[in-house]
C-alpha cells in the first residue's frame, strides 16, 4: 500500500510538472523525489507519469489518480484537524440528562445558545429523573446531568444552576386568584393536589417542608407525578397546587400562579458531572452552561 508522503510527492509533481520545482516545494532534492514516484508507481501497478529529459506529463491513469490523490490528502488533513479540535474540546459529542422541569425553559434555551456558540459540538438530550441521571453518570451513559440536589455522598462534581421560588397554582375563577398575597391560613382548608411521595419525591419533600414550616396541613386531593398533570387538575378546579415558578412556561389556560409567603425554601437544579471524564468537549460545554445560566439568572 502506498504512503501519504508518496501521494504528496506525486501531487506536487503532477501540479508542477517539473522535478526541480516539485522537489523545492517539498523541501527535498530531486533524487529522493524520483525514488518516491517510482515506489508509488510500483505499488499502484501502472505508469502515472511520462518522463523525458525535457518534460514531465501525466498519463491518462495518472490524471485520474491525481484527482483521487488530492481527495485522499484533503481527507487525511481534515481527519488530523478534526482530531485536534476534538482533543481541544472544540468539537465532539456531549450527552445531557435532564429533569422534566429543566426541559420547560432551561434546556431549550441552553441548547439553542450552544448551537450558535459551539456549532461543532453535538448535544444529545435524554430526559430522566434525578436518580436515573446519577446512575447514568456512574455508567458514563451521560456526560452532564441537570438534576435536583444530590446527596452529600454523591461522587460527582456539581454546581448550582437555577434556584426558583414555589408558587400557588389556582383556577382563574378561584377566590385566591384575585388575592394580592397568599398566606398560610389561605390554604388550611383548600384541597391540595400534591406531588407523589414516590415518583415526585423531591417536590413532595420540598412542599411538605414548606407547609410544615408554616404550620399548616391542608387536605390532599390527589398525589401526582408531573407538573403538567397537576396543572391540568387545577384547570378543572379539582384543587390547588404548589409548583415551581418554571411551571408557568406550560401556560395552562385558566390557571393562575400566585406568589406565596416569604420562605427560604426554593426549587434547585444542579449541573452534575464526573471529574474523571475523558470527554474533552464536556469541559467546553460545562463552562458554557455555567456562563450561560449565570447570565440568564
């Protein structure tokens, strides 16, 4: 099989049609250039050049081989460039795991911005709950997780991306929809559509802590998993609900979101990753995500 160097020698000679000029272009002398052309013709099995003491010309086979040789050299150069870009994190592939709530606004905004700023990095999205993200990070099935707070024993590196308040969702015709400020006493007898203590554990614990701190225990109408399902129940006047502010992007008709009383309890989304990842593009996207979400906040 011929070598890339032999192709470079041949292409230079095919374009210069002069051994002296081709050798100078390649920073070599004529004898080794002639030797490389002879070796190439031997490997290919045909004469590529017609030589005389006064001129050099391509044979018909040589003209065809020249076009293919140029293409091979371009591909080889591009392969080297692409490898260097991937090694520097300027190109590649990064897989995001993200919760449903992050998919309302944070992820679409981030991916749209990354597509403009980092066009050579392919971002793949996988929607999954926080526990699934932790398992996927451990198995290297995702590169970045947009997750709820992880346990203190978590082996992953993390950074806070988003902290948002909890709001009360009520039907537009509900008496509380026109109230300026919601107080704990307003919820004492209101049937509450609550996140499930199993599938919606994070929000269940968060809202339970909020209600406990306020000293109230409203009756629970239903336990559901997803915010969009909860808001659809509120829309039918089956109860009120406490949801993260980002749920407002779902824009359910006839559903009004009201600020609650002052509380330090907020819903948080973290960026999580493996510190020992070998994906160079991960660092590029991670820094971009932190900068983007900082500006967004």
